[in-house]
């Protein structure tokens, strides 16, 4: 199965369920950038519950800006803040130390473009999951895709369908219960090498 999907900031479980079941992933790179999506947002499980991490971006004066042209606003020390949030949330998780060195450089090396940074996060994560998958990029934007499975709707953070994903043990679930469809980081730090098996055992349907 070939799928078309948006590269997002540490994709959520739904994104990676679709990716894990695909033979090839085609990243949409010719769409317009929209606010309040997973393009520059991810959610983790903090001590007080669901916690959003947002990458600040430089908004163009134009009415529309291509996603691939959006630059990160690095004047804010967002990388340090996000890494400290991950440490606070997951340093006691079973597998944080196992993957820490593979991920930490993403929060110290500066990136210019959001799209490129998200692709870099994706590549690092595939290494962590030992997931080998063929990837490519779109060349033109098509509103309707006929020859591939369209999962681009998963980028919408505000219009998220309920998912019946199997529960797994989370660091703070004794406080707030199981929170589904968080960042893939949550699954990796809690399930480790079993994360890929988990993703492959779940199901998600395209629109």
C-alpha cells in the first residue's frame, strides 16, 4: 500500500500506524501551511496530563505560504524547553535512557525549515523503531488522490476522530488514566522495541 501523508513533528500514534502498514510513504510537500495542525505540534504525557509542544514558526506576510517554505523561529529557545519537557515526562519511563542519545541531538542542532526538521525527526524515529520503509515526496498538490491511500487528514489536530487503540502502560496513567494517540515518543519510551509490534497490530481507516 502506498500512502500520502504529511510529515509532522514527532507524529502521533495514528500517523505511525498508517506508516507502519505502508509499503511506501509519499510525503505531501506542496500544500499550504495551516495553523493549529500537527505540522508543528505534538502531544506528550506530562505529570499534569496531556501536554502540547509547539515549534514556533515565522509567519509570512503573504496570505498563503507553502509548508515546505515555512521557517522555524529559533530566537525562542524552544528546543531546550521541549527537551526539558521530555526529561520531566519520561526520564522514569522504561526505555528513555535506551533512546536518549539517538534523540537528544534533535534538540541541540538548529534547523531552518520546519518541513526538513520534521523529515529528520521521522528518519531518526525509523532508526529507533528499526523500521525500513521507502519514502518519496509529492511533486504537485492534488486535492483528490486516486492511486494511493490518502492519510493527509491526520494532520488536523482539531478534527481528530476517536481511535480505539489498545492501551499500554504510561508513566502517569495512575494519575490521569490512559491517554490515546499521543506522540510516537510516548509509545517508544514506554514500550521500547515492542513499539513496532504495537503499531502493526493496530488499525486505522482512511477517510
